[in-house]
């Protein structure tokens, strides 16, 4: 994806005897050829001093400062690639007793970030399982002298399992983010973004440490993360070869860290495009919350009938249809019940969806001898389980054992299940517990030595089996419990762990939206906010009406895959559906497939309560969603229109989209909210 040409370039290169400077007016990198480090300075005041790169080799850590010779390999080459027009420079570090180390820098015209990669080189094969791409003990932001501008560090979770949360922290701290982080100042919103943008081999961690207020002492972005947060019990796998490459990494500062995170998402998509989806937002129902392990024929069919008869005519649909999705325990239906159920929902004009866990085994040791589907008895489940280097089965995660994605028995199993789902006419699949497929271990395919490489291998195989080119129709692919990266094998991914209907569930979901909105339409076509429980989950008490409607509002603003999660045979659930889902203005927001953006982000482990969306087609129209996460007390919220990106002194007509009432506002929007209530307000600028 990163190529070269003879296109004219305006990125400057200044070469002295001891220093190389690469600059474009927004980014400046100066390499010290005596010491082997470099400095980075952005245009918003962020700077990294004495940056080094390094790697772990033969039990020891080495970095560029350990080398005797540092030089630019050749004149920087002009490049033209999906990122734009720029230059590619390579700094080589050499010592007689060490493998060579190359630092590759890509700087582009008009872009406030640069891209870098580290390559370890040798005439003989190397084994490397850790590369420090960016490592520094000196980070400055210019915020130390600005009152109230304490630098915040964003921790992005590796996956969405175990109800993990995004987190922002200030010094003193010691934290680790995965794949990407943002260092930002909440008032000005100035921010520095660091993250990996290729995800074919490595898991990436970003370690940040600071002991004194206002100062960061350590920052290291490295390839080779493997710990409890990545669900690994084994060290990161080794990468072998005469040239061992780190992932590509993006570093840059922005006047608004939110813009920087969106730019980071777009940069990933330039390396590996998101999986294409030409259809609209999936709208419909999922069975998990309504029934869990008690799922049966009657619930599935009754829900389709109810939605078709009572709700769909009011406008709850997209492209005149709904998805009716089985979750786990669909195999409780007999073959005859399943055949009749699928026939019934097609008669209702609905599309069936199903569920599967391609890389997790849920049986006990007694089931290890069971034959794997599609293998004619050649392989058992015990054969395809992922093991460590000593041949021991890996510890379970969430009660499931990992299956080796590269094992031929599992590939045959994928063939069998995908052929089954396609032949039965399904058009949507929820793939769950995907992180099992990315665990470190010893894989059947000897050429695949890391968990992420195995995950790419297995998931690309599965996705190809469902491609429209192969099966002749669209098939929507959704990831549930899954790593954030890689992403280009599915149309959507859950932005959080399981979410049900209480106001606490809604706040937890919106913590993920507060820091993960940018994945929508960059990494994935849609964010998935999980099934919207508007009355009662199978495993919870019933919710208040404000709780239920807030849960629906949170789904509507998330991007979004809008699937309901109730049993509408309950009278109150049916009432809420009939009274809320016919609000055409609300459903039209969901159909946009756009995510609302958080107004603030310096909230520790809590969610932001105010989100904003500029209408993509109606000039002068903005939506603001406001939540009260307190289930016991009413609140009055004063929302700054300027912080929402609107004109501070302009006048706006304000429409309450849920209630249909109208008012006026200028400067500050005052919102009254009952316990657990939320509102979506449509603001139209007055002429």
C-alpha cells in the first residue's frame, strides 16, 4: 500500500553531517546520527524527545542507542500512495555483533501525522517477538503551564470481553493501551495520537507511565503484547526471517483529538479497507436477551408475527424488511421446527440470521473425542484445540477452549457450517467469542507463529465462504466478543460487551461510544450497540419507561445495528414497541448509519452524557443526544452549543425528536431530564 513514484513533493529534507530533518510544516522529525535517536515535534505543541526504536533478541533488549553507526541508507524517495504525496526515508543502525535495524519514515504533504516502521535485518534467520517502534522518556504537550489543561491518557481495550471499559487517566499513572492511544488536553482538545495501522502479524501495546503531575516519564509503543488483557496465557509468538518487520505505526498531533482518532481509523482503512456493504442499516431483532438458553420455536415465530403486524407498518424497518436473528441455543429447535420457522419468517418478508462461535469449543473433556463436522471422522475436537509449545491445551477463556484457526479440521468445520447456513437461506451471522482465535499458542500451520496471524488466516477463510461473489447474495457478518483489530472481515462489531436494558447498561455502552465512535464507517461499516432491550431482559428485572427508551436512544445514536431484544409476548414490551418504534424521526436517525460524537472525553471510566451529530444531508441541522444516568434523581443539564460545534451566538429552533415539542435556544441549551431519561434534540439554525 505504501508505494513510490516520481511525483513532485513539497516535504522538506535537510541533511547535515550529524542530523537529518524531515518536515512538512505540520510534522518535524530530526534524526541524530551521532546518538541514534530522533525528536518529533507537531504543530500543536506536542513533542517526543530522544525517541528510540529497539527489539528483544536472544533474551536481551537492544535499541538504536546501542549501535555504533547510524546513517541514511539512501536519498529519501518520493512516494505517491493512498495517503497522498510525500517522502520515504530510511535510517540504518549497525553494529558488528547485532542484527541491523532500519527505521522507515513516511511524511506526507498537508498531513499532521507521520508513519513509521522498524525492520530488524540479518543475513541469517532471526526470531523476534518484541519490537519497540516508538520509545521515549520525554513527552511534552505544552499543557504544563496552562491551568486546567492536565494531559489525559486514553486506554483503549484490546477487545470488548468481560465488560471491560475505556479509561482516561492523568498523572500519576501507569497504564497500557492496545493498538492505539490518545494523549489529549480536555479543554483545548489538542491531542497526540499513536497507533498501529497494520494488523496482520502483531498485537500492539502502548505503555505510558508518569509519576509527577504534569509530566509523562515513559511512553513505549511496541509490537508483541500478550497478557491478561489480550486473554493470553502464553508469550507473544516469534516472527522469523531475515527481515522481521514491525507493524506500520501512525504518530501525529491534532487540534482536536477526536479528529485525530477519526484520522487514525481512516489511515487503517487505507492499508486494509473495511469490508464492503452496499445495503442499509440492519434493523430487526435478536433472541439472546429475550430467552437466552430457553430459546424455542414459539418465541422466534411469535416475534416475527408481532413485528410484522404491529410495528413494521408504523415504519420500524429498513428497505421494507427486518432481520430475525437466532443467537446461541438455536440448536434447541428440532430440524422440523427450524425448517418451519424459517419458512414462516420469510412469508413475513423478514430475513433470517444465525449465530456461531468459529474458534471456541464449549464441551467438556468428555467431548474431545467427538468427530468434527465436515471431516468424516478424520478429526475429533480434541485434535483441533489450540495448544502451547509443550502440547498442553490452553486454559479456557469465558468457559470455552480455543480452537486452532489454522487446523485443517477447523477449516473443514468452517466449510460445513457455512455451507449449512448458506443453504438454509440465512442472510446475517453473529460470530461470537472471536478472541479465542487470536490467542498465542503453537498452531498446526508451521508458517503461522502468532495469534493475530492465525486469526487473520481463519477469519479470512470464513469470510470468503460468505462472500457475495461466492454465494450470489449479500450476507451480513457481525463480530460480537472480538478483538478490535483486525477488522476487515466483518461489516460490524460490538463496541462493548453484552448490554441489556437498565440505565447502568446504557451508561456502560456509552462509555464505549465515548471513545470508540470513530470505528463506525472507518474500520467497520456500522458500530453494533448490542440488542436494544426496551422492557426486560430474560435475566433482569423490568426497567422503567425512561430506562427502556434511553436504551433505545443509545442504540439509535451508535451508528448502528438496530436490533431489539425483548419478548413482546409481555404486554408492557408490546406497548413500548408500538408506542416508540413508530416514531419515524427516530428511526430515520438510525437509518443514517452515522455515529454521534462525544462532546467531552475526560471522564475517567465513566461515559459522556452528551453526543452530537451534524446531519449529513441537511445543511444547518444538528442532533444533540443528552442522557441522565441517575436512575433516582432528576437533573438539569446546561449544554454549551459552542462545545457541540455550533455557533455560540446563533439562534436555533430546538425540536424534541421523541416528544415532538419545539422551543428556541442560543448559546446554552438547558435540558430537563427525569431519572434515567434521555432526549434527542434536533437543532435547526434560524436564518
